[in-house]
């Protein structure tokens, strides 16, 4: 059975802190791993990772995948209150399925 | 603008009634998905469709039904057989390609049983 575990479940930090969110997975016929940010309603896409060891960056956010150890991390540096959201990881299988974890709820205090 | 439109945003249903949630996309995507989200939980897959006139059950399909008669439309019916239907429902679509493209989401429908 496909499995995705995200940690921590929730996190409270102050503006300017750096956070690391974790995602471990066991997925049949793994294709890629996606990260999403969900603030109120629709999750918005952040990154898609397909190869191990290649860091993807977008501003203060970065992510990396380890296909041998079956995990990914999402780093956010110099956090801002606008980063407050639920962050979801979703490995994909070869059957058109995006398998979502429970998410990490991040709250950034001013 | 291209995107995914879900309607209605809020829906109230009496116990024993069937209701249909609408999902329309104009992204020309082949694949479409329905997810359910409960408080404090991630997204759980209800149904997905890779192509018109074809769909597959996800992890929690019991009490739900779908159709895919047109490429741009993937309505979800919540039947009276669904014992706990109160939840947030998200529709998504992707270009396809066996999981190597991102999924785009609609704004969701919040269903409440009264």
C-alpha cells in the first residue's frame, strides 16, 4: 500500500527563522514528488522533483529529493507571515495518482 | 483565463439526498481527479479519470459516483450511501503523462450535511 508521512504535523516559528519540512514515502512505481502550499482553499504548486540530489529553488524556498532513502525536504529560509500555510507533499505513481500526505501546518508569527 | 472551476463553493444537503458537485476545466487536460479533505487531514483520492468515458476508483470511492462524458467536465455525485459526507471537496486536473506533470486545483466545494 502506498504511504506518505510528513513531519512535523505542525510548526510555529517567528519571522526570520528557517524551517525544514520532511516527507517520507513508499510508493509503487514512483515517478516524481510534488510539493504544494495550501493557504485557504486550492493547493498551489511549488516544486516537482524527479531526480535525487538536485536542489530546486524558488526565492526563499528550496527542495531536494533522495530516491534511495525515499524522502524529500522543503526548506524555507527567512520565513515571513505570508508563509503560514499547510504544506503538502505528493509522490506520484505510474498510474496517474498523486498520493498526498497529511501536510505540515506552518504558522509564522510576526 | 485557463483554470478549473468548481461549483458551488458551499453546499448544504439534507441526510438521504444525493448532491452533485461540478468541476469544469479549460486547460485541455486529459486527467481529472476528485479529492476529499477533512479537518487536519491530507487529501484522499475519491475517483480519477485518465481519459473521456473512463474513470477509476480511488481510495475512498464508496458512496460516490462520477462520469466523464466530456474532456472538460468531471462531476462528482455524493450519494445517500456516503455515511459521512461533510467535508471539503477538491477537483484537480493534469496534462497526464504518468505523474510527471503537476496537478492544478479548483477552489473547492465545502459540503455540509444538515
